[in-house]
């Protein structure tokens, strides 16, 4: 079974430039998550999708961040414009079931973003 | 505010040693606690704990939850260099949202 796929693995951009990350969850997984992981910290949830609906985006900085999951499968996270403080690893995860407190979340390898 | 605190932040041991990683949590309407191992890539799932006192075991790794004391430990016996990683503890209440600790960085030297 293929795992969660993310691309690119690494991205270096200058501040004020736009950037986009792509995630393809495990086949059949309804729920998709985007996390932000700063150096030396645990992941923090940015947004959670159930199928194509964003059901929790309370932590997403909506002035510059946006996300979509149009067909309820793969998803794109965008930052425009990027700031120096956005340098971090962006992790995507998926789980098989709709929202619940006993789901196991499977993580992708992440995209390491460096903003210069 | 929900939070998860892990200790120690960092641990250096020699192969063959046994280590204990600690995780305390404060989560409204607690439902489950999850341990992940993170090397230079994706966090990989280790255990999910929901009930007190029931040990989960996988090879040399084991974990247990104490819901009264709001605490979990992860034990690794006979450590190997391949155990070197960051171990993340996370917890959640009655939603799907995981709250992560900062992790414990374990380094195992030959």
C-alpha cells in the first residue's frame, strides 16, 4: 500500500514569493490534514478536510494561507506571499475514517520550506 | 488550553541501554494518546492508548497510559542505533485534533 505522497520534498524561495505544496493521501482515506512543524517542535494542525470539506481551519492564517481539496482526494496548500517565519516543514497526513478520536493518522514525508 | 509535555527533551545512551520517555497531557474530554517515531522524514505510528493500565507492546518498545495521573511512558529496551529519532507524543479529546508535544530526541551510540 502506497503511503501519503507529498511534493516537493524541499523548496527554497525568496520572501514575498508564492509557494504551493501538494499532497496525495492513502487511497480511500477520507480525512486529510495539513500540519506545520517548526524546528524542535511537534506538528501543529493547520487544516483538516473530511472529503472535500474543510471542517477545521481555525489554525490556518487565512490572510496568506489557502488550501483546497476539490475532488476529495489530493490537496494543495498555498502560501502567498511567503514570509521568513514560514520556514518550516509542512506535513500532510490522512486517516481512513471521518472525524473521530480513535483514528490513526498516517503522515507523509513533508515539504521542507526555506524562505530567504 | 490543551497541552502535551514531554520529557526529557533529549537523551543520549549507548546501545543496549533501556530508556523511558515521558509524556504528560492536559486534554479536555480525553479519548486517546498516540506515540510516533520521527526520523528525518514522516512521523511513523507506534501506539495508540485509550485505557489505563493496559500495556501496548511491539518488539522492544512498549507503552502504558495512566489516565488518573494524565501520564504515559514509552519504554525501549536493548536500544539500537536504529532507535535514534525524535519520539512524539500526541493526545486528543473528543475531536480528531491531535495535540503534539515537542518530542524527545533520542540518540543511541554504538
